[in-house]
C-alpha cells in the first residue's frame, strides 16, 4: 500500500535538521510540496530543501520565529504564495528545552521561552493555517509532544515536560474543535531520538548510554522513526484517527 500525498502542501516548522528535516523529506518522498521553516540554521534549511527538490517536489525556505505572531503570519503567507495554495499538512515540530534547569532555579524569562517555543508556537501556527483548511473542508495538523510529558523528563526538565503535556491536552481539544470541518489533529511523542541537536547539546554520553540501556528494543531512535509516524498521520491511512498520540520510544514507555 503506497502513501500518495501528491497535490498536498506541507509546512514543517523547525525543519533545518534532525526530526524536522526527516519529516520534510519523507513528506516530499510521498509527493507533497514542502515549506521548510527555520530560525537560525539557514544552511541546514537549504540542505533540507535541496533534498526535497532532488525528489522532484517543490520546496520553499521560510525563516520565521514561531514564537511571534507577525512572523508566523508572514511564514504562512510566503508558503501559500510560493507553493500555490493553502496548507494541507501542518507539522508543528519546532520546540526545545533550551536548557536544563530545576524549578528552584527557574526564572520567569526561561519559563516563558520554553512555553512559547513549545506551546505558543503550536497554538498560533495552527491558528494561522486553520482558515485555509476550513475553506477546503480538509487538513491535517500534527503536533510534537515528548516522552517527558508522561514521566516528567530527566533532571532539570520539569517545565519542558509540562509544556509537552500541554501540547497533548491542547491537541485533544483542538481535534474536537476541528473535526466537524474535516480537519484531523494528532500527536507524535518521541522518546530518546539520536542524531538531533536536542540530545547532542543537552544529554551527556553517560546519560545517553544509561537511557539506551533502559529501552526494550535495545537502541536509541533515529529521526526517521518519527517521520514514518508523521507520514502515516498525514495520509488517508489514518483518516479515522484524531485526537490521538503515537508514542515513539522503543518500548521505554507503554500505555
């Protein structure tokens, strides 16, 4: 059974590397044209776009800070103009812990930055594409949570975990709001995924080995483990699925 996303326009936030890049490329491999959002890594975004074009699909690179409404609006407008239509598939991939810090040491500034990049971005990028999806009577929004939403994360990740828990609850409510309009909203929730900036900067080698030792399948994940689930959720194969979460963690957390 082949997944065919021909004629679809996808917007992937935070797509200059890691999981976002894998998602953008795999959506293109299934036929979608893709807007590649980035904030600071232009070179990485250009590499992602080049990979998409090698697959014969259109790609546009869109710089935007997804914690700012005006930049979100400009990103969506640029996507629509460059790719010739409204967004069919939104993947709210952009997010970060920023740094590990206990609640005792938390500042209001860091708290707001974590919540903005993980929750604000999900709310307001979704808001920006919903009118176009409603007009067509169809659309898919896929949000990014984390295993931390279930277990609180490692030391110094409490606020990050809370933000990803908020994404889970938000997605369920949004799924109910949008289902009557033919729009589905689902979540992917990765566990330990290697080959990402997140773990290369925030997880020590000792912690990496300890984490992998506790994963039943015996390895860390890779970005393609996540992108495969996103492609499924973006496709008609998941047409009866909304408000749900796919856990991608090698058995480290089982519901």
